[in-house]
């Protein structure tokens, strides 16, 4: 398995204030799979159903989905224009454990937004080099 | 289930034949299924096998010489069980966790989380996988057992004497650290013996800043079947995308397009 590494500065666990993305698409080896010399048994990749226990019908706010407009200003990440502060949990950031809420997030900024953990996307992240749906490259919508 | 978990200085052979000083999580089962704590690899902590609906009690002991705490990344737990930086404990102290696993089956992870030290402590080894299962869930048809593999993707910069270097330059501090050596499951040049059959591969990008676009060197497809702790409702485009922190289990077949002997997909 090879890895075309995409070095995206900022947004990591270490110190850093984010920044533009440096692309390093040199292929390196992440792991080597040594295949046993036996008759192949290809099998099939299962067709999966909807995620268990998680459907829009379970949402407690079907008529008032939350909206998260992500942006970056003055070296800080913002939600709906308010600076995201990890030590202060606002109402919009709170979901009661064991419940499902509907919401959507969007960003048009080139910086990745680290304050949203996406549980289900409305579409898939594309490969590097494409221009949409990756938080660092353009608008994206997601269900959180 | 009751576990004992601790963080301590250790050594690991990340590069073959070279010993590196690292930090590491270690654990044992006090009460419950002994299989709940799997073996760790290299500097990585043991894989914790948890079940949806299970009550988990963990005594975490800090055996380092600096503050530390454990964050259960992706698990839905109460605030005081989440291992936030404000919960960090000093050396010699113990933090008592007691929570119920509410999450769906999937791949999660745990890592240290003190303020201003998370990146470097994870870099030095304080991380491990959590695999949540649900014995009552319907069989989803995915490969299981020894056909269910987990790969933790990270990067390191390692001096010839084994010393781990981290964020030594201003650029690293400002922009995020990127190591020059890919390390998978705690070792460089990981080799995995497989049969030419479908496998489920759980991928965790535990790197500080490096994202990876994963492919087979043979050009075959990787199919994403789940992400961030839940199965996907449909097959993805054939790709494997892994950015730091989200967990994206994939199902890839190692079956080559034509019959091969001891070949390798790398």
C-alpha cells in the first residue's frame, strides 16, 4: 500500500495556527502486504445498508436543523461568526448524548476547520487535485 | 468491565535494529473479558475492544514525569469522562473513568490530551485504537477475525541513534509537524502477511499534520465502507483518503488481477 502524502499544514494536534496547504504528492510506502501463494478467493464487497441506529427520522430537531457556518478570521476559527473557544461550549455545540440532531455545515474558507467532527457526509471527500468538497478547497456540506 | 491503564516511558524498535525512547500506554483487565485488551505494537498502546452498551471503568495512572490525561477520541462520553486538557493529572496521580459506551460499532482511538503537550506526547507514543463492536447487531458481511486488520498511520523523524525529533523549527510550531518517515502500526516498513482474499482494513491517521492518499501500488481499488464510526450507506469511489484524526475503515481486496505467487501490494 502506497501513500501519496498530502501535507496539510495546520489543523493537527500539535501547536499550530493553521495555514495553507503544501502539497507533497511523492508516493511512499505505508505498508507492504505479502500475499500468500494460495488460490485467490476474491469474494465480494458487501452492499451495506444505512448506518444502524442513525437515520434522519431519529432526529430530535427535524423542523429546525442546526446550521454551522464555518469561517476563519483574525487567526481564529469561527462558527456562525463567533470565535470557537474550546473551553466554552455553546448551545449550538451541545448535543445530548444518545440523541440525533440534524445540522449542516458549510465553509468557503481555504483553511480546514478543526472544530467540527463529521459523522456523516452528504458526499465524499475527493482525491487531492479536485476542487470541491474538501474543507480546505471549497464549499462542503455535511451532517454532523 | 474494569481496566487498569497507565502511561510510562518505554523503548520501541520503530526502525529495525534501532531502539527509540518513547512513551507508551499499557493496560490490563481487572474485571471482564481478558481479550478486551489486545496487544500493543511498538510504542502504540493496546487495542481496546469495547461493546456498545457496555459500562467501562478505567483507572488511569500517570507514570510519566509530566502531566497527562486520556481522551477517548470519538466516543460519546460525559464531559468529565472525556479526558479534556483541564482534566490532566500530574505524575503519580490516578484518574478514574466510568462511562457507558454509547457509540455504534466502529473504529475509534484514545490518546493523551494535556494542554500544549498533546501533539508531542502522541508523537512519542501515547495513542491506541478502540474497536467498538455490538454482539446484537446484524452481520454486515464485512470480513472478520484475521481478515479484519487495523493500520495506524503516522510519521516520525528518527535520528540514526533512534532519537525521535519533534517540532524543532519555528515552521513546525507554526504550521504543524511533519516527519520524514512513514510509520505504520509503530514501525517503519511494516509488512503484513495476507492471503489473496478480501480484507477489512481499519485505518487511523494518527499523524500530527500529514494527510495521506492511499492506493495499492498495483493500481487496484480500495473501497471505503465506513468512516468515523459508522458504515457507509453505499460504496465509495475506489480510493483511500486519510487525514489526521478521522478514522476510515476500508475494505480492500488483496486479490491481484492475475494469479501471483508471493507478490506484494505495497
